[in-house]
C-alpha cells in the first residue's frame, strides 16, 4: 500500500534516515531507491566506471560485466547518455551497479516498477542466484517476486 512506510523502512536500514526507536548496526550495502543514483548527462559506461571507482574496484569493464550487459540486452547502450534511455533501461543499469558492488546485502525500493516482463523475470532469477550464493536482498515492491523463504534467508554473522 502507498504510504505504509516501505521506503522509510529501507532508508532507515540503509542509514539514510534516523529511526524514532531502536538502532541499526550499519554494514556496507547496496541501496537502490526511487532516485536511481545515475548521472543523467553521463553515458552508461561512465556511470558504471564511476560506480566501480566508488566500490574501490578496478576501473574497467570486466568480461563478467560485459557478459551481464549482453545478457540483459544493455551492452549496446554503453555509449548513450542515461537521459536518452527509457526508465526501464535506467532501472536495469542502476540494478546492475549492485552486481558490480562487493556488498552482500542489497536494499531495493520498488526495483521492478519500470521493467517489462522479460526484464522482470531476468532480475528475479539474478536476485535468486545472488541469494543462493550467500547474498541477501531486502526489497519492497508491489509485485510478488515469488521467491521461497529459503531464497530470502540472510546470514549476517560473518
């Protein structure tokens, strides 16, 4: 439901907003909110390289990153400014930066709202695989990802 506090909860978990009670022990994480955090006048490639620099990763598009771009049908968009992309393409680029990050916890605020059915199915599979490899995802969404409780378990002990 709109106005029920979904975004507020994610922003508290991400450390972007204070809670009125209790506390959160912060850890590095990937957050993708309504504002997707891409520079609209930069190209897709410039945005990805910038994110790699923020993550203290080598500033180059690896074979793995290029493979993801091709699998998601985004590779051809590398030279285009983000402002020239559809909202769904922008959302996928923003989500892709999570795959580039070293973080094992993702907080996603309605990440699939602008995606078509094919992209939605691809990202659902990517998230399931991320969780199966030990990552965790907290998301709020009006769509049901149809993931089982096992897919959504999260071990923050180590």
